[in-house]
C-alpha cells in the first residue's frame, strides 16, 4: 500500500533509506513509470521512491521493490520540494532524482552498478555529479502521438552548446567550472519552451548534507556542487536520457498542433547503452577506467 505522503514514508523508513544510494522519481503521469523504475533498480539503486498521484499501477514485482508515496505532482516546485524534504531527513545519503520516462546513464553503466560509480566519485572527494538531459523522442508520431517509444527511439547527435554561468553577485563574472548547456528539443522548439526551462544541465546525483537545498532551476545551494569537475582534473559526468520534453511538446495544447514531427537530419537512433553516449561526448569517464 502506498504511504499517504512522502513525510509519512520518511518517518517510517528513514533509517533504512539512509543507507543509499536512493532514487526519487516524480511521476507526472503514467507514461513509462514502470520502465523508469525498472531501469533504476537494474543499475543498482538500493532504494527507489515513487512519488505519484493515486491510481498509478505497478506490476507486483516492481511494487514489492519500490516505496510509493502519494504526492501532489503538479504543485509548484513539486520535485525540488520533495528532494529537499529527503535531504533534511537523510544527510550523508547519495540521492538521484528524475521524472518518469527518464533514464540515468553513466560511463560503463552497462557493466558497473551505481554503487561502484558513487564509491569512486566519493574517493575523488566529489559530492555531486553533473548530468546532461538528452532529449529522446519517437521517430514516428503517427504511431506514438505522445512522442514516447522505447522501440523507435531517437535523439539529436548535434546542436548542443554550453555557456559560462555568470555570477550576478560578482559583477556577472563567469563562475569557475560551471556551465549552462543547451540543445535537443528545447533548442529546436524553443518558441514553445519557457526560457527558464531551456537548459539541459542538471545536478541530479549528489550527496545530501545539512542545510543543502535543491533550487527550482535544479542547481544546488552549494556552488561547488554545481561544478562539472574539480580544480585538479576532469571528473565523471552522466546523462539523463529523457522523453519529458517530447511528451510535453506533443501533448500540451499550446504546441501539439504546431509540432508535426520531431525527427530531423541530425537525428540518430538511440541504442540504450553508455557506449553510444561516450562516443558522442555526452558523458565523461574522467579518471574512472
């Protein structure tokens, strides 16, 4: 049975959840909830929390392995507020957050589990990992009108760029080792995307600590945790492969009639493995061999 709220779940299970690593999934609808949870379990998260409105159904095997809590998923800042509640109760725990129809990939994720990844990252004295949101989309909207297909999946191989993040508190000077990244569907269909939602960089894998906040723009309140690498060498980065933008463009009233197709000349099939992402430079192994 689902817990009545995230607060009830944390009260009942905080001691066990603190072992980590923990994945938190916010289900905005029922699209690919099952596959999202299955992916997180497969890559080795010890616990997975699903925040969902009443009525989301899971198969018996998955339901037995995840924690489900009822949640107002459409409230303002629903995801950051939920993550911050977890931070407050589970300091020291590695946390990954995502939406449904999003899939975390990191270097060697097809052969190494996430606990190995985070053990290495911790040894490198890193408490957060930069992730890039790679928009996935169905190749044929006539058969997948919501833009989501696990068997006819495409992504943009070109068209990405990064800008230095500026510091308004320091005369708009660039922040050290911080970038804002753009590309994918949010760039190609930017007229349908609010400007504050066009970035595809996200700090979605980090270690909780007292006082830390996940901000509405999905950066962290500790500036060093927003960096893509430490000062002395390159670090691991990861990707969140996401149907969320495609789903929004193809179903929202303001864009669905204008978007006749999302595939273009620089689209290629997504192979659902880390090797392809490494070859295209979307994820970085750093010193992890």
